[in-house]
C-alpha cells in the first residue's frame, strides 16, 4: 500500500510542473505584444460598441413605436383610467399611503 502511494506521489510530482506552465503561451498579455495588436483589438472593441449602441437605439425606438400604437388604440377615457391605475400601482409599490384628506373622506369598504 505504501509503495502504491509513493508511486502516486511521484507521478503527481512530475505532472505538477507541466500543468503550471500551461497558462503561458502566444495569447498572453496584449501589452507585451506589438502595439498594432492592441490597436486592432481596441478598434474592434470600438466598432462593436458602436454597433451595440446602434442596435440598442433601434430596439428602444421599436418599443416606443409599439407603445404609441397601443396607446392610439385606446379611447381617451381608457387612457385616463390607465394613467390613474398606473399612479395608484406605483404608490402601492412604494408603500406610500394615499393623501390623508382622500383617506378621511373616501367611502369605507365594509367586510361582509
């Protein structure tokens, strides 16, 4: 048993340095490589960022158009009610009570 553990230990000892050198290679730090590689990657990142911003802008515009279309389908009364409900929901979500005069003079709901 001891001989088996010794062989296992020796094998692990020989394999350990190989695994630690596996991190070094051609893809290392870009600042250590030539300056053109860093510039190319920076240019690519800038291009990608610009593309991403344009795509995000288009998506926002699309959402806005859909929202406006949905709003046009509603009547004025419905839009007012939706606005009122939205305000009430926001107030509830923020855990704020209604204005005290409104609370005092509103009809109380009685449980049955």
